[in-house]
């Protein structure tokens, strides 16, 4: 399964980008660093309204191993570094 990884999905811009991709039937990885509640709510709303797969991952982009592990774990087709 291919995914779009959205870094900074808990921001208003990241949220808007997530809706655009969900509306176009892309599966999503919602990346966040500190605002877990926002991405949990976004995940539920997108899953309920768009029927795509949505995963949330805490990502520290300053940690190279953390970033590598995300790309190993998922088949990422598109990266949005917000």
C-alpha cells in the first residue's frame, strides 16, 4: 500500500493538505512531533469521511534514524515536508 507522508500534519496547512490528498483517495501518514491530539482527531475525521487508510506517526525530523525508519516501515510515494 502506497502512502503520502505529511510532516507537520497537525498544523492548519498540514491539515488542509491531508484533506486534499484524502479527497483524491491517497492513503495517509500524518506525521507530528508534539500535537498528538490534533492528528488523532484529524485521522478519525478523514477515515470517517473519505474511507482511506490513515496512520499517525510521531516523527522527529532532526533524528536521522527516526526518519529512515518511517521510510523502511511504509511504502511512501509522496512526501510533503510542511
